[in-house]
């Protein structure tokens, strides 16, 4: 089956780019023929031809024009299925939705009025796109709830995945180690976690660029090792050396970060509103602890860091991720592709 995918591709491999790249790889591993129509700064993919339509724009108008061009190129490809992972396509076979109206879930004041307006406009056009698609897929039960409430759309639910090649056993460290990945900003919630995380019990590592300088100053005033912005290889290594990875954000619609930490055999502490945590099989896993607040996340991570059952929890984390590869995700999507 020849499948046209539309979505972003960037060399820095942010979450949305990993989705485009990962699904293309998963489909290829199943013997299908993915073709990518993309935007961003990456013009090639090892498993699929890429039709590049532009760089990431800096405005809502720019995105609307870019998505229109992407839809035009996608419509001219001789493919059996059109699958949009982003955009405002007026017609496609499958539309994946990662989330919408993010500012409604974020801490008050973390989004500017301009950002909220832009998010609302894009939500309007994305809703039109989803309602004109044959099948709409939400990436988590949390996203499905949002779509049902705000878009009056009843989607299927399929999670995101990981490249099976990154699955690995943990790397032992001299001291219990806790890792807080992600851009240093109030949206990610590092400060709330650190206020209750006992750094006398464990070594704490952070990695990510700084979005908010005053906030970062408060975060880095704690007894932590800060690695700055790291490469993909370095990030995977930090996951693998972490006994516990904490995702303290309360508004992630999925969190590929969380899934990749699990794949590297790190026990996960995550807020119960993050999309991946709203899957029953994830919340029930021994390698995952869901919490209601960032303060609770810090306390739970402290207890877990040198827990006697930690090796068992870490094995459970890896086993969970092993069942959520892009190959497995691709199989789920194929059941929703029309037969032609």
C-alpha cells in the first residue's frame, strides 16, 4: 500500500517530527510504501521519499499558506491513502490530532494573548480539517476527551510510538539518579518538582534549553546538574542512566519524552493529566507512577530513586515501551486505512 503522510520533519527531532519520521519507518517495516510531504529543515528520510514544501513559518497566516501547499502536493501524489499528521487539509482519509487549545490546560500566564489567539485560530481550521476527514485519530484518551468537548468529534484512539532500536537496559550509576528532561520553563514544571525532591537522597540531572530566564534561575538554584540543550544521543544516554525520569508538566497531550524514558529502562513519574498516563495499561504498569501534582511527583521520585524493587520497576518500564513501537502503531493505523 502506498501511503501519503503529511507532517513536519526537523533535524532536531522535536516531538511532532518524531511522529512523522517514526510512522513512516513503522509503515516501511511492515512492507508498505510511505511517501512524506513535509515542512521543516529536514529534506530526507531513510525509509521514504520526501516532498519538501517549506520551512516552519512564524505566523498563523504562514502556517495556513504552508498547509494549503502541503495539501496540494499531497493530492497530486499517486497514493492509495492520504494521512495528515498536522495541517488544515480539506479532505484526507485519516487525520491524526495531537491536541488543541493547549493554553486552556497550561498554568495561567504561561501563554501570551497573541499565543492564545493563534492557538484558537489554528484550532478552528484544524477542527474543519478533522470533520472533513474519513477517520479522526486522537493520540491519547485525554486528547479524545478534548476533541469530544470542543470539536464535537468522536475519534479513534491510537498512541504514539518509539523506534524499537532505542530499547535498552539501564546503565547502573554510583548514586540513585533522577532526571527531569525538557525545556526549562513554567510549562514544564521543574520548579514544582524540585521543591519536594530530596537532593540529599539522589543525584538530580536536568537537560533542555532555557525558555524563561528568571524561571530557570530559580530552578538551577537547586542542587542539580544541568546539561543544557543536548543531542538526541546524549538525551537517550541520560534516560538510560536515570533510575527515575520525572515529567512534571500538567498539560502534555501525549509526551514522547515519557515513552522514550520508559524505552531506556527508566521508571517514570508523570502527572495524571499527561496523555500517555491516561491509557489504562500505562497507568497500571509497575514502571509508572501517576501523580496529581508536581509536588507529589517530587516526593514519589525521592522514594523510588533507591527503592529495593527498583530493578523490577525498570524492567516493567522497558517491557511497556517494547509494546508501543512505531511498527505496532503502524499496524493500528492500517486497520483504519481504506482498501482501494
